[in-house]
C-alpha cells in the first residue's frame, strides 16, 4: 500500500490558488471512476462549452488561454474575446505560471517504509554443498566458473568459502562484474545526440603524391593551393593515436588559437572553425574523425560503471554514486566533454588512449545524476526522472490514477523542457497524462538547471534563477546536489541498493518472507557507511543465498566467460559471436531497450544453449587445445578408468562437483554416451558428445 | 519424426545449405512445382493465421487515414496534391502502397490511446491493460491467439520485435513464449547446430532428457527448474519434428523492391520471414515491425513519413507474398490470414518547439485479409477524428457515432481481432468488438 503521510514528500497546497480548483478536482476523482475520462463539471457550472477553455472540444487535456486564466483566477471573463482583455489575461497567466513554476512540487512516488512492509513466515532453508556454493558465488561475483585450483583447495580443506569470498571481492573479475552490474542499473540507452565528437571533421584524402594525408573539412581546397604537397605536409601525433605520427596538410596542422589574419577568431569554437581560417589545433584536437562518434558513445556508456568501480575499489560510501562531486573520465570523454563544455581551447594534450581517472567537478554535481552521460542519455527531465526513480529509488513509473486521486494538487506541476524555456502546465493537465507526470515532473524539477548536454544554467527563462526546489521526504531540496545528498542519506536509497543486489544474487527482489532479513541487511549497510563490498559479503552468507533452491539462469556474459574458460574456442554465428547474436534469448541486454534483462526460461533459451554446446564442443575437440582436453589425446580410445578420470575432471570443472558426489546414474550415463558415439564415429566425437551433454544440461544453465 | 525420415531430413538440410549459396536465378521461387514439394502447401494446420505489424514509436496518422490540409495547429508533411481518394475516402500519401489490397481492408479511426508513454502504450496496445510495477506484462493478443489456435505448433508465437517487444507471455505456459527471431536465416541457424553432433542427436537427446528429468525431480519445489525442463523439452521437439525442414526449406525473398524497401534490409528480411513462416506453416501467429517512428525533433520527423511509407510497402509486400501462394483448395494464404497494422499512439497534428511532433492520443488501426469486412472496389472505414484530430466516440454495434457511442479503446481493437478469428472476445476483453470491421 501507499503511504500517503505528508512525511513522504507529498506536496499539499499552494499559497494562492482558487479553492474551487481543488474542490473540482476532488469531485472529479470521487464521482467519475473512469481513470482518464474528461468531465463537464466546469462547463456546466459556467454554462459554456468545453472548448471555451480546452483545446479539445470534448474537454479535458490542455487548456487554452481562457482556461489557464480560469485556473489562475477562478474567473471566466465575459469580455474574453476582446484584444486588450486577451493581452491582460496573457500577462496574468504568465505571472501565475512563474509563481507555479517557483513553487516546489512534491516528489511523489509509491514507497512503503521498511518498518511497514508486509511480512510472511520464513520457510526453512536447506544449504547447498560447499562446492555447489562455490560455483554459485564464483558466477555471481566473478561472472565465471571457479578456478580448478580453488576448487581443489576447497575440497582438500586448504581454504574455505569465506576466504575465497574475500579473495573474490578484491579480484579484477569482481570489478568487471560490478561494472556490468552498474551498467545494467543505469542502463544508458542511445541518446538524442546531435553533437559531433569535436568541431570540424577531418578526413584522409589522396595527397598529390598519391599517399593519404589528413585534411580538415573546414579547409576544403587546401590541397589545390599546395598545402597538402609532400613538402608542405606536417607530421602530427593526433589525439586518437599519440604514439604514431600522421601526415597532415599544412594549414590543417595549424595549432594557432587565433589566426594572425583575424585575431578575433577563436579556432577552438564552432564559429572559428567555420571561418575557414582555422586548423585542427594541438594534436588535431579541434577536429574529429567519422568513426569517433560511436567510440564516444561506448565510453559514455562506461562512465557510470567506472564511478561505481572507483567507489568499490576504495571502499568509499556507496552514496557517492548519487552525491559525488567527481566523476571518471577516460581520454576520449575528456576530449568530448571539453567540446560540450566549450573548453577545447584549454585541452592542449588530448589523448583518447588515456586511462580512466577521477576528475573533480563542482559543488553543483551529484554523482551519476549530473554526469554528461546520464543527462544526455536521458535527455529530458522526464526520462531523467524515470531512470532516477528506477535506478536509485527502485520505483517503476506507471500510470497511477489512484495515486493521482490521493494527492490534493491545487494545480498541475509545471515542467520545463530546457533551463531557458518557459515552464508549462498544460502537458500535465489531462488525467491520462497526469497519472505519470505527477511522479515524473515533481522529481525532474531538481534537474531544471541542467540541459541534456551536461551544461548548468544559473539563470534561465526571463534571466532569473531557474527554480530547482522540490519537496523530498518532507524536506525541501534545492537542486540536484541537494537532492542527491538527501537521497543518499535516505533509507530509500539503501533499501533500493540492497534490493538490486539481492536480485543479482538470488534472481528475485525481496519477498515478504525475507522482510526481517531485508531490514537487517539494510540496517547493516547503513551502519557500515554504505560499504557495498561488505554488503555483498554479508548477503552471500545468508541462508537464503545458500539455499539449495536459490536458482538462477545463466546469462549471456556468464556463458561467454565460462565457456571460454572451459573450451577456449570462439563461437561465431555469421559474423558475430553467437551469444551476442542471440543475446535476447539468454538474458542478454541491448541497452537501446527500455526493458531490463529477461531471465526467464524459454524454448529459445534452450535452443541457444544446445546449439552453443554442440558447436563449441565440436570446435573445441577438433582443436584439441581446449582446457577440457588437457592431458587427453582425443584420437585414442580411453580405457574405463581413463574415461572415468576424464568424466570426473569435467564434472569438477563444469559443475564444481567432486567425483564422490557424481551419482552412479550420471557416471553410467556419460560412459554410455561416450561409448555409443565412439562406436559410431570414434573417440574424438565421443568427447564431443560428452561435452555437449554436459554443457546443454539444465544443471549447467541453472546455478 | 514425421513422414520425413532422418535420411531425407539430412539430405534436405544439406541441400538447403548448398542452396543458400546459389544465385537466386538458379533457384525457383514461388513457382508451382517447387511449392508442390512443400508439405505446407497442402497441409496448413491452422484454420487462421495472424500477422501483427507494429510501427512502434507513434505514427503520424495524417499521412495515413486522417489526411489534413495545412491550417492553424495542423501541419501535414505533404502537399494537398498528395492526398488521394479511394472508395470515397480521402487518404494520406503513405496509404498508397496498400491500394491494391484495399478490397480486403478495413480501417478503424478514432481509436483513443490511454497512455502516451511508449512502454505503457505498447503494453496497452497489445494486452489492453497497463503493466503493473515489477510485474511482467499481461498476455498479449498474440499469446491469446496462440493459445486458442496454435497449440499444435512447437512454435506457436513467432515474433520479430526484438528491440521494442510487443508480444508478451503473461501467465500463460512457456510453450506460448514469444519466440523472437528477426529473419528466416536466424531461425534456420538456431533450429539446428552445425557440426557432427547433429548426427548423434538420438543419443544426446536421450541423455539430456534423463539428466534434466533427474535435476527437475531433485528440485521439484522450484518453479524455475520445472519451467526450464519444459522449455528444454519443447526445444528438443522442435529439433525432432519436421520443423527443422520447414525452417530450412525456404525460398529467397522475391518481392518487388522499392526505393524505401530493399530485400536485404531488416524490413525486407522481416517480410521474407512472415511470408515464409506462413508458407512453411512454422507458426500461425507472427509479429513483425520496427521501432524507429518516434519523431519529436526535426531530424526524426524529417524521416518519419518515409519510414511510414516503407512500413506500408512492407505490409503490402507481405500481402502480395501471401496472396501469391495458393493451397490445394484454391484459396490463397492471404485468404487464410488476418494482417493487423497499428502503432501505440499517433503524433500531434502540429509541429512542436523542436521541429517534430509530440505524442497524441488519437490513433488508427488497419486490418486486412481473413475475417475483415472489406468493400469490393472500395475501402471500409469505421470511426473518425474531428477536424482538430480529436478522436470521436463510436457505437461498437453500429459502427456509427450514434446512441450508445463511447470512446474507442484498445480493448475494442483487441476484441475485434479475436472476433475476426471467430473467437468470442468476451472472455478476454471487457469491451465488445467493432462489428463493422468484421466480415
């Protein structure tokens, strides 16, 4: 159920708005059950047609000027058709809109505090064996099967699960897994992105000597004037490859920020580059190649995961994900963001190969929330709000008419498409729209000073400071940084982070029978100063995690890595890796999608698993270099003992199951598979068949 | 195995693999001799086939069923001379590719979308309901149809809608899970592994069945284990039935290319998938389409009309392909198929501040083929929007805005689809079908 207590951030009332509007809204909610239908309350009250106030003659939805004036004053002017009255109404409406826009809205969403969550009796749990647990932990934390040496050490008692967990939590595979995990949380989709990677395109052309030379597209005709001749070419170490010099036409290679012929021109700006007087600058930084765009996007998609990576590696508070005044850039982002920020002139040592590093930003920043990446991929306030709700408050925005009716709004929440645009109320004025926008537009207020290229505006429309306050959990927050701080400090954030991690480890979000555990885990997480690695350590020790029934299906990345560890062969289907081609059937992710990973079992999943097993096993046994065949000659028929040795080794590697836990039925089954196929086609195919059965079985896919 | 023994199956697979490398001119396509070799030519199993073609992102219906001239708050993307007349109705330029099939077509106008955000509108379009938070969407119309008419098929519910899924299982059993595949070559590749293990499948499948049964028994309390085992068994049935043959024995695409629609494009490959999947009786319910129609800014809107026209050309090519093939009773495959074309909502009639068009709740849907109340020599048009493109109420029983008229919603639309299959929609949707659409 929804907690409608004002302590949870509902905005109740304005200083000044006709009570009749609130009353009428309440009437609408009570009398008319249909969620999205317009009503004729006002039309009947004022004895006019709906289209007097609404764009839609049937009523409802956006209001025209007369309707907005009615919203603002409660008065339907009888003289409304007169030109001077129209002007007057316009002025009143504009002032009213500014007042509306300046009124902090409530950030509204459905949230039940932890201590009010539904509970159910916890079932009894049966622990899985240590070796099965090791397989599970390794796949969850490292996205790979455990190292055979670790398995042997565990079986021999030379190590323990807890020791291995500690080692895993500080491994490169863990950080790789967590970067992928955080990429899923932020889920950067393809943005509306019409900015080039720098200011002017640079292309390779055929020089007069027949060899390729680089020339700025802003200096067309340079080659005709001899500046691309061999004697004129300049060797430059470009930002995209600082280790190799490339030949560049003379004028293109110019690094002058201000041309001597016109010092007012700044070559590090779009206008300067369009002047026809400018070269490409130091290391050609003011110019971009045609393939830079996709590479920039690829780097942008990693930024959120890299922020999380830094936090985890350094055991910093996980809240910095939404509060930090720093971010992580590689050389490519440094270059591209300088372009967006208008700082290309200051970038004299650009190098896209530069590794990821921490970059300090200003006090208005707030972790992932204010990164160029996040603002661009979720390119308007509503998309930004939707993603923020999902990623950090675990709230999925859906049309919620009940919530709409429970809130006493005196006017729709205003929304601004850009810091320099006027605020508007009309999009939210229809019920069908307001059912979502009540949630989205309240939250997006804190972002109103940011545009979708990561630029911050102190002042906006009308030359006044852009209002950016909202009410979050009963407290006013002014802007993105304040919202981030309040969010990070809240139980909501800690609970959401725990819930997402729980889903990663168990395949489901917290259930009612896990409520007590959930409260403990969240309390512990907060008490540890939001130490995420500690939370992971705690969760994998729980009875629920270690229960024999904690089953999940393997996903694309787990297949790719584990099969690579076992077989060391590529799986190509056409021109692509097979798990990339069939990604959607095996829980993979295309980040252009809105939906998250689909982890459900399906016939298509089973077909991909079987096809991969059959083809990769065939390729691996042909190649004979596969780890599974270490010490085995696949052309020789093994005796029974040798065959059992291979079966035992394979069980250990694929299922992490020692020989004494391999059932007699399985031993017979695999012997039979091998011998039958060997009798038909020889020992090598016998190994292929065993491998196929092993990797296409349900107990390989589920862990 | 069916009548096709293993030897013939493997020969066919080898031939088809060889055939894939031959130039098109060396292979007959859609010719009668080849078709008589196809078991599906005489043995179509389903009484009714459905094709759902969705243009996801929101389409500008003024280019289709609601043409307008330029006016205040009305910004069509074409000249008045591009509007044409057919069957007494004025139509937008993107409808031109469908003229040759308008005899068998009905258009529903004035549909009101009750959600204007993409995902919820998409769910609404195909399920009739919103999706609840943290829940899977309800079963879509395709899954309901697959349950009612497709259970004999290993793959009853085929879908080429990867990026913007519009087919959902809901709480139906895994057998009806939408099988997402974008083209016939992928289906062929997925339905059989390359390499020598295909020859050993009797041994492999026997072993896998035993192992999976043991695992499911050991985890009898766990739904995932049971679902997984069932899914794996269905996958094996695909392999062991004549499905592999059906998925492999397809002809190269041969529809007439246009400037917009090339055979080797993803839209062209979808056309091929739809026609061949029905011709080879692979699945009775097929979903296709694409998701590039959102057009809020000038860049996207500049491309929008071309994208819609290409989609209509694809639909026309699907209808052409189905109409070309005749079964033993003389009927064409189009006579056995209903094609449904829709988008989740439309676009505002005027240009916005970004040079594009935002979302709009007036919508339209097109229906062609079996069960559709066509008009010989004309076009069946039901419902309408007013001059400002606001949807108008309609009486579902009469098809007119008379007494009993109400908003036309997705529930009416989906109920009409079921009614076209002769299925009582009352068990599935709260609203009645629009009778005027139904033959």
